[in-house]
């Protein structure tokens, strides 16, 4: 990755901070060193001032300087002041007393290297004719008749006196090192989230998987980084879910289009047969005006039979279209299943036509489902017609077999011959016939059981079918219980 080349963000953050800290430390060290050196130099010059004051004190008290000289020699023996030089001059420049090599009275005789004031007292660093460098401090008596000049060699011993102890430097460097280490650690912690976010962005851009969400530090930036990664994952999951749903929707649309084409082709095929038969009989009748009445009646009866077949087909197609395309417009309300099935049984007994099968039911009263009475009536009648036409049995029945908190489960059965097992998975397919020739002779449209399944699924239930062990078919279907909420 190109962004990984070059200096890292951690170092780009650490180096300026470290540079600033070094500058601050350098300034503090320089200031402290200068202050400490000035302080030590001040101590030395104060010692020279003290010598001057003692000499001037002896002069004011008319004391001889020899005892003081003996004290100076003894007191400073072995110290950096051992080579101190003291000269006492009269106002006219005549040397009155000298301890050590006399210091010139006139400043013009001195090669001044630098001069400065300390507490209002002038001090100079000078070099004599022999090249020796020393510090000079001068003071006048109160009557301005005597001038005392004291000097101390400005050599390596003096430098050592004003130099800061090396231990101090070690302590300062150690503190600086510790500060840089701590700064490095905290900048690394601070930039850890940035580094992980960088890795996350790279993996997100290249389609990789980021697994370092638990590595973010427990701070505000880490919390924000975790939120970013979490939001990205949720968005990615949402996009993936949308893509899956889109694929499912596209597949459903394609499947619906396929089913619609297939259904249209099947409808065209199913319609052509009765229409062709009717047309054939009409052409025969028109071609033979003198056709005998018996033949004419037989032709008309067959035409009527095909018209009824065509009517049933169109009704079934209309029902299927309503279930598939207008399911949300079907009103549902409270349906009393006992009442509904009882009415179906009553209508079967009241029918003048002789029924080939005996119908019975076992449904308790107050069995209320959420449904549409018209669709449920047609669904049960469709099951009964299917049994009468194809089962070959003598009995059919409907009973409640179980219930749950939300659903009633019913079983519709017959005692016929059943169907071969290989046909069971296809019974709810449109225009599927086990025996095509036999089914057409009996007038089936091939939409009876698909309408049954469409009714159940539209109302929110499920349905399945299997062969009974004692013979015949059994349909198990569920319907939702009445919840008191009707939909118009």
C-alpha cells in the first residue's frame, strides 16, 4: 500500500513534540547553568569584596594589616584563594601595602578582558603583561584616601569553581530521557487508533477482513474508532442484506414471470380444447341442417359440457389471479369453522344429485379462525370435489387435530386409493394431472388443489399432503386463530 511508505504518523507526531521538548529542556538547562554559574561567580566575588571590606575596616580603625595578612594566609591556605593578591594604594596612587604581587592602581595599565557590575560594585577580568588572567575587585575607603584592590587568578581552578557539577548534567539528561520515553509511549498510544483505522481503511478498500476492533485503546479516540468500525460493519451487513433481498426479489419476479408464462400457456392449451370441441360440433350442426334430433341433442349436450368446463376453468383462473395479485385486498374477519363446515354438509345433503361419498366432520363449536368465509367455503368444496373425482373412495372427513397459541390445525382425508408417492410433491402445481386422459374426461381444470393451497397461504396458514397408512389422501392445513383484528 502506497500510504504505508515513508515516515509513520506516530513518528510524525512524536518528532515535533520531542524537538519542542528538547528546545524547552535546552533553554531551561542553559538558563539554569547560567544562573548557577553566575551564582558561583557571585560567591567568589563576594569573597573578594569581603577581603576588601576587612582591609578597609582595619584602615578605618587604624589597625595594622599584618595580623590580617597572617589570617588570610592561614584561612585560605590550600583553597582556590591561596594565591589571592591584595594591594592598598593611597589616593595619589602610591602603594601603601601589598599582599602578593601588587595589582596596578591605574585601570589603564590593565588589559581588561571583560567587566561587569555585581550589586553595584565594578569587577573586571584582566590579563597582565605576563599573560596571567585574574579577576579584580576594587573598593575605596569612606574618606576616598585609600583604595584596596584584590585579585584572584582566573584559571582552571576558578573555572572549576563556577562550573556546574557533572552529576547535575546526568540528572538533567536522565530526566530528559525519561520525558522522551514517556512522550514516545503516549504518542504511540494516541496514534494506535489512527494506525488501526488506517489498516481498517486499507482492508475495507481491498475487500479484506478487519479483525482488530478489540485492539483499539480504551480512550475517547479508541471508542470513536470502534464506533466507526461497527457502523461500517453494520452498513456492510445492511448492503449485503439488501443485495440478498434484491436477488431474492429478482428471483421472485423472474419466477413469477415464469409461472405467469407457464400458466398463460397452460390456460391457452386448456381453453383451446373445449373451444375446439365446441367449434367442431357447431360446424357439424351447421353442415347438416337435417341432422336427426337424437344426434343434435347429443352434440348440444357435449357442447354444454365443454362450455361448463370452460366456465369452471375461467372461474378457477380468476380465483388464482385474485389470490396471487390481490391477496392484500382480500378482507379477513371472524369465521366460525363449525358453522361453515356444518353448512357445507347441509348443502351436500340438500343437493338432489346423488353423492358418491359420505361426508363427516369433527370440529368443536366456538372454533373461530381469521379468514374469508367465501374463500374457505370454496377451498373445502374444492377438496371435496377433488376426492369425489379422483379418490375412488366412499368416505371423506374433516376434523380438528390440534391447536397452538396462534393456530388451529385441521385434517381433511378420504379412504380412496391415494396417489403414487412420486406424484405427492407435485399435487399443488398448476395444471398438474396424475392421469391426463382420465382427468380431462372427468372435467378437471388442474387448478383445484393449487387454489386450495393459495387460499391457505393467503390467509396465513400452511398445508401439506400425504398418503394415509389405511388408504387415501390426507391434507393437513393450519389457519390462524381469530385475534379480534379484521382487515378490510
